[in-house]
C-alpha cells in the first residue's frame, strides 16, 4: 500500500528542498520545456508574438549557457481561434482540426521571427502517438531531434492536431512533453503553467506550495487540481503529475513552474525555490531499449506468472522461464511485446517474447529442458530474457 502523510510536521519535512534542486541541476545538458496555450495568450496584455519573443529570449540564454533545448509548444488551436476570431474553443473534431491547421502556420511564423532575432532558427515537428509507438518512426523522430540540436536549431514539437483523432492522440501536451523527454533522454523536463507549483490540499482548500516531491503517491495525486483556462486548453495539474510519473520513472527529473513570467527559467537554473520539483524515482536512468518497452511499445498479449516468478523478476533480476508461467492471454507471435502479469492482474514488467502465445500455452509450467520434447525443437531457455525486459511496477 502506498504511504500516507501522517502529520503536518511530516508533510513539511518531506516536501522541503534539502539539496534536491542542486542535485537535479548537476550535469544538465539537455532540457525539454513545455509551454501551454494559456501562457501564450493575453498575459499582462501582451500579444502572442510578444509572449513568444519573451520565451525565446529565455531559451536563447539557456542555449548560450551550453544547454540543448527542446520546446514542446501548445497553441495551434488557440492561434487559429485568434486568426479566425473565435472567442470559444470549438467542440467538434473537424473544427478543432481546421483551427489547428490555420493556427500552426501562424504559431511557427511567430517562433521563427523571434528565433531570428536571437541568431538561430527553429524547426517544426508535428507528432501523433502512432509516430512514437512504431519502432522505426520512433527512431526517426529521435534522430531528427538530435540532428537539429547538433545544428543549433531549436526543435519545436506539437501534437499534429490537424490529423489526430482519439485513437492516435497523446491526450495533451504535458504527456507529449514527458514522452519527448523520455525519447530524447533529456536530463530535465520543465512544465510551465499558470500556477506556481503543486499545493497541499487541506479541507478541500489549497494551502502551502510543495517544494519537492521525492515520490509520487496516491496522496500526491489527490492534490491535483485543474489549472488551465478551458477556453483555450485541456488538462490541468493531474496531467502534469501523470507526466511527472513517466519522467521520474525513466530516472530523470521534472519541474512544474509558473510561466506567466518566463524569467522563471533563469530562476530554476539558479536553483531558486520556485515551483515544484519531482525527483527521479531511481538512481540509474533507463536504457533506450527499456524506455521504448516501458512507454511506447504496444503490447500484444499477457503472460501470467506465479509468485515465485514474480519474486525472481522483481527481486533477483532474472529472466522469465516457462516454469513460472501459469497462463497466457491474447494471440501474439515471437518478437512481440507482452505484459508480464501476476495472477491478481497486476502488471510487473514488459518484454519481448521469444515464443508465440500458442507455444507458451504448451510449455507453461515446464522446465526448460522439456521444451524440445514439447515443441520438437531446441528453443530459448527464457520466454522473456531480462535484457529485453523492463520492470513496470
């Protein structure tokens, strides 16, 4: 069971910065920054162009300090609303797509104009979920981002709203930013929003800002409150916490901060106590193959294991052998990604299977030396080898 906070004293001690900020900023070389529609629209009576120029000024300063910056920017639909003079966000999918198509070109014009003022260029990358789930396209995206960074070009990434439908949507740009950070192995992810971090909730009221979250628990998740202006955007604090869960699980840090003044980026890299820092859930960062399995690969079926196999995987770092398998669900072939589940339907790992579902159904519960007699050929000892597996619990 996840821990609960037992007292105000415990809360204050747990969520204070005791050196985590300085540690999180150590050796940062690559950063993903996400900015939402609300921050590019009508802040302090500034136009969208002025806001983008203010943002790019801060990005330029980070680049000058030696950082590689990747920007995940919302705002296409909001820009389309302004161009088409609509005060309310459209409700229908075709209208949303049309507004995104109109707004995206306007948005990128403003970004490129601002970038040129500071002596560099930007590039547009529009993604759907399918682009990062397919292995080849996934690798193409990461290669493109690296090539742009090597040329000192600012990658500006957005969801391809003009073609996205529910089946291929990320859900929101908080999650897109998290996935881009995981793909590109960014050292730090910064989600700029219109509030100055996550707050404690007492008696259904927001009280003190939380400085550092060392572990995401159910208690933390219940503190999420919607923060965005729904005229222009979707999401809120809950999506930011979900994004934090992804990034910290990969072994990196995520920061939520108030972006109404973009100089907050300077404050973050100065180590000031602003916003809320979510620290990495593990001391070692996931390898590339593990990242793809954990966050992007679509699974084709489930392998159900007994308690002994669960312990061997989670505590001993073992491969999954047929002797620990009690059942198989779905229809899949060798080389597919599968979930490894307990008999209580809890996912504990994902990996690439060496056997089809039909073959596993025949060898489940058997010793590896019995595989030849059952299948008629010498197969692999492991159904899922630990080198092609990532723990997800």
